[in-house]
C-alpha cells in the first residue's frame, strides 16, 4: 500500500447515463496515519475549464484500514452526504506496479446505489483510476469515472 502514499494530480472524465459527460481536474492525497496500518485520503475534483480549475465538483475523505486477517477496507464520506465502505478484493504488487480493487460492502445516505467498484492501477508515478457502479435507475454495472494522475509529491 505504500505506493499510494503521496500527492497525485491529473485529469479525469465523469460519464453515466443520468449525467452529462464532463472533464474534471483531480487532486488525491494519501498519507499514513502514523502506524503504517491505516492510510488517510482526501480526493478533490473541480470542473475542468480551459485546463484550469473551475467550480468544485466532488470532494471525499476517508481511510484505508487494515484488518486483522490481511484484508483492507476503504471507508469514505462524500460531500453529497453519501458514505461508503468497500472491501479490497484484489491487491497485486510487484516491481514498481500496484493494482488494487475495492468493491462495495455498504452505502449510507444514498438509496440509489446498488454496487460500486474502485480500481487503482499504479505504474511508477502514474495512477490510472476507474470507478464503476450500478444504481436503482441504471442497474447495468458500468464505468462512471476514469482519471489519470501523476504523483507530484511522495
């Protein structure tokens, strides 16, 4: 998990049948909480206007917590009032690559959500992130967010 640690910046695209496709600027920071077992994160996005930050789009904060049985959970709270708990279903590391997949376990304050999956693909200082989901109104599981971030600070 240590390959996550740092500040990542880049751009992404949000799309889903119920929204207008939009590009955004993203900043994502991961840091150890002090005991190397838990990681705190902050994710902030803004509308991308002429390659500059526009109005705020989406913010969330949370933790990646290590369980006693070598599992990990991602817990987050979002500015939309939604809270999520996701379980790590895949962790692969090797050389300068890390691949992580988290799948939804619990949603709070948003009855629309059915399933969510977050995937992080890290190769050296580049992170490709993908969030896929299904909702009550759009039950087909599909990609919602996709971003490419560069680590700008370790």
